[in-house]
C-alpha cells in the first residue's frame, strides 16, 4: 500500500491543474500607450498585461514585445498597445494539466499563457512558475535522496 501512495505522489506534480498555479491578470485598454503599459507592469511587478476591448480580451503585451516591437524599432512611447500587442491569444483551460501547458508554451515559444474558465480569462500562467512546480521533488524523491525519514 505504501508504494501506491508513493506512486500517486510521483504523478501529482505533473497532474497539477493550471488553475492551481495561475496568477491574477492585469488588463489594459487597447488605446493605452506603451509607456502607460510599461508603468503598469512596473507598479504591479508583472511581465505582461492583457489587452481588453470592452469585455473581449484581444491580445497580450509582454516585456519582450516592448523591447522587440517598440524600443528596438525606436517607436514613440505614445504608441498604442494595440499596435504592438501579440494577437490572437494562445490560451489554455484552467482545468488542463501543467504538462499540457508546458507543451503548448514550447510549441508556440511563449512564456505567458492566458488561462480561460467560464467563458473568460481567469488568470495567466507563467513559464517560470510551471518550471518551479515541475522541478519540485516529490515525497518519494525526497525519501530516495534521504532528505526525510
């Protein structure tokens, strides 16, 4: 019976649901400037913002977007976020596993994945959080490493 429990503990880290790891999102309107977006990211310690037009999420702007699409092209800080956002969004269901999320992130070469639930965006999954969760040792691994007993 102990082996069964240990086996379940080994599987648990890859079976974690996206909604258990996602973070709250911060939204910004499509007509806001890239400077306003950058300041909002700084104030909220975030690397991305979702672009929402009315009740519809139309895109995402990330730190990388600001560097590649604004600074590197010497665009004005008054450029609207809708001009440089990434769209359409690649999303994942809140009940999907972290393993599936990691696969989607790898396939699309993205580090931030909006999470949908109940017809809207419920949060955002960040690649570093996925890696942190998947790299945690299970109870079985700790026992094998003599870290607990």
